[in-house]
C-alpha cells in the first residue's frame, strides 16, 4: 500500500469512529433525558399522593361551617337568655346556650316553665354543673341522687347526676311533682328547697325574682356576644 492509500484508509477509519461516538453519545443523552423525565413524574405523583393537607383542611372547614350553622339556627329567645346568663354568672356562652336549650326542651316536654327552671339553676348552683352541697345535692339543679334513683336510672344511674342534661331533666321532673303536690308554684319551690315551713317563702321569692329578670332580659334587643368574648 502506497502513502496515499494509507492516508485514505486512516481518514475513513477516523470518520467511522467519530460517527459511532456521536451515535453513542446521542443514545446516552436521550436515555438520560428520559430517565430524568420519568423520575420527575414519579416524584410529582408521589408528592401529590403523600400530601393529605387539602383533604384535612376541607374537613376542618366543613366542621366549622356545621358548627356555625347550628349556632345560627339557635332560637333567638334562647340566645338572649344565654347571653344574659353568661354575663351575669360568668359562664362560657357555649355552656349557657346548652343549659338554656336543655331547660326549654325539658320544660316543654315535662310541663314546667323553662324560665322557672333556669331561675332554679341560677339560685341553686349559679350554673356550676359540678356544684355539691353539704347535704349531698349535686349539679345544676342540686338533685340529691339517693332520693331519686328511679329518675336517674333512665340516664344510667346515680353517676349521671353531674351530667347537665340528665340533671336538668330530673330536676325538672322533681320540680313539677312538688308544684303539683303543693298546689302552687311558690309552695312547690319551697318543697324543692326543703323549706316548706318558711312563712316568708324566702327561697321561692328569690327564684321568682330571678325568673322575672330573665323575662325582662328576653324583652330587650339581643346583645351579640362571640363565644370566646370576655365577660
């Protein structure tokens, strides 16, 4: 082989090697791009699947909306009474609303004036659901469990006396029985207090006066209070 043929063969070999290198690099580049793209898609999908925050936030918003709807549907008279009691007795508004709702429900079902029930709670316990007297009277309406086991049995037994709803219902039943037995609201209240022999009917006068204040409060325009407003 002469020199010209050798140079030509060398150039041909170089061109083939160069083309092969370019092809290999192109394949590697495409593979790398594909790998990055697929890996990026996997990471994006994984991130979306692992992030539960939007659903949790949605559930919280739904729960808050439901609670606000319940508050908005509260009877306006109940709301006014609850606001009055919350301010006067330093009770959380949400608790006062529940006590008022329970008193109206029990009063309407059992046949006792709901405002009278609330007035009894005010005098007996100042709306402290865990109040207890030296005589063993307990809860909002100061029910003595050992004297009324059959009434508390409906709510699971004597331990239920400190549950506000049970206490209000049982206290209302007792109050109705005493009013019926005594023949008047005043005398029935004295029996409820265990002070039937008091000629001045001091207990009954306190309860009736508080009932009148509640009635006057209901006649006034409502003063809006937030549930967490300072009293």
